[in-house]
């Protein structure tokens, strides 16, 4: 068994060994996406020019709100340069079957197909799919099951918003400027 001093020494040595690797990352072109450098600021500026379209159903409304919070924290753009449209699909997969054939666990699967359109020429410049799977327990109490399913849906929607925002930001950061 290792003493706490030995563990601390190993961690410090590990950080010291990782230092040169972190410095080397800057030499290979690594830069933070949302940083204050000119490239990072450009990505944040481009994200603020994205108009997020309406998304059907309640989960879609939540997804749109999360996307707006991440892409347009200062409010929707007055003159947007891009339009983001998202189609959201939901499926439920029951798992954990008891001997009496009642379900005890389920997966909630949310899939978002998104398209980023350049509003200057109405062309799709980036498209993709994102998917999140969240599990929840199925209880004998109906209210408990509904609450667990809603919590799983909230987790999935937030994860989808993060992924879509990051993928669009990376695309806009790499997109050549005219």
C-alpha cells in the first residue's frame, strides 16, 4: 500500500513529466476553441451569427433554448449569417426484463440531424447527426417512472446541445474566411 506522501510525489512527477508535452501541443497548432486568441474569438463571433430555427415538440424547444444559450448568449443576431435547422427524433428501448415480463430499465435515444446553411447563397455548408442515449429506471410507481424519463430526456437534450454547438464551432473555426 502506498503512503499519501508517495502518492503525492508520483502525482507531482507526473505533472512535471507532462509539462513538455503540453508545451509541444502549442507547436503543433493546438489552440483553444473559445479562447481569447484571434482564432478563438473568431469562432465565438461566428457562432453569434447563427440563427437557430424552431424545433418541433417539447424536447425540441428545450434543445433550441440550450443552443441559443450556447451560440447566442447576448441574444439572437440582428443580421444572421447562418441558419441552423435541427430535426429531433426520439425512441425508447426497454431493457431489464423480469421473469414476469415487466420492464425495469429503459434507454431513451435522442437523435438530432442538423444542417448549417449560409444565408448569403442558401447553400448547406455543414450537416451532421448527433445522438445521445440516457438510461432510466422503470418503477412500479408511474410518477417515478415519468420523472426518471423526463430527467433522462433533459440530460440527453443538454448533451446534444453541447455536441452540436461544438461541432458547428469547430467547423466555423476551420472555415476559410472570404
